[in-house]
C-alpha cells in the first residue's frame, strides 16, 4: 500500500532523513520506533506532504505521490493524526468533526461517535475545554471521517493517563480488525509492539532494524542502543 524509497528530507539546511526506505502492506499495522530526534515525525510529514523529501520516492497504492500537496494526498486516502492533535481550540467538538466529514466516507459521523461514546457527550464543548484524552479521541475521529485507507498516527499515547491509553489501544485494534493500514509512531515501545505486525527502528534518519515485534524483543542490543530499553 505504501512504499518509501530512499527518501532524503531536510528542514532548511538540516538533513533529517538519510535515504530512508520502508513499506506498509494492506491491512497492516507498522510501528516506527526510535529515540527523540531520530526522524519519526519527519517521516510522517514527508508522507503527508507537509515536509516533502528532496530526493527519493513515495508510492501509495502504486502511485507516485512524492511532492504532492498535502490536501491532494489526503484526498487519496491518507489521514494524519499529528502529535499536536491539531484541534481547533475555539471550535466545538462537533465543528471540528464537521470540517473533516465527507459524504462518501465509509465511517459516517454516527458510526464514528458510536466508536467514541465519551466524545459523543462532549460534542458542544470547545476544543480547548476537552481533556487530553478527549482531544486525542477527537483527532482520531476527525481523521476517520475522511474515510482513509492509510492512517498515520504520531504519538497517540503521549501525555495520556494509562486508562485512556488503553482506550486508544482498543481503538487501534478495532481499526486493525477492519483492515485499516496504519503507520504508528510511538515512544511507548511496549504499546507499539503489542499493536504492530512489523516494526522499523530508525536512528539519525536511517533504518537500523526491520522485523517482527518478537524479533525486536529478542534483539536486546537494538532495544538498548536505539530505544533506551535495558536487558
């Protein structure tokens, strides 16, 4: 479904991704792990068109999307749930959802709200008045309303209480059961390993490990060196 081929991405003169290559299959959950500053968020920004690579190629469902504008990439079926959540703080939850709603989406508003019952009770609340967990639910719900085939999730558990993290994990598992392809960036390595079919570990913008969650669990050197997880 998604293939990155030797992409090189910069912020100005800062060279962040150094020939990064990875892939996500149809219906697959792929985790992208690494220390802070390794290039994980930049990878998602490159895919979504927010920070396009200078060289290399990004292919989605067989089509070259390298350098396309973000709104065109979104219309092709790629939805980004950013680390910052991107909630419009002065709009209500209902208005935040209305911005993204598409008549042709396989997830109409009613179905999305059934998935997030806590959010259903907060529709008239302003974005700024929602808790961190409610904002994360709103960000994922808004992405689903666009009807994506590929979901890019950037640190979905960040700053959330353990019970809320459990809710987020349950949502990702449900989407996985519905064959939604996902690329998951996550600092919580254990959470990512529970959810993923395959894992990439990156360091300084290059892939240093690719394999199954079980293979990463048994590779203590990679875990200790690049994830800060001791034996």
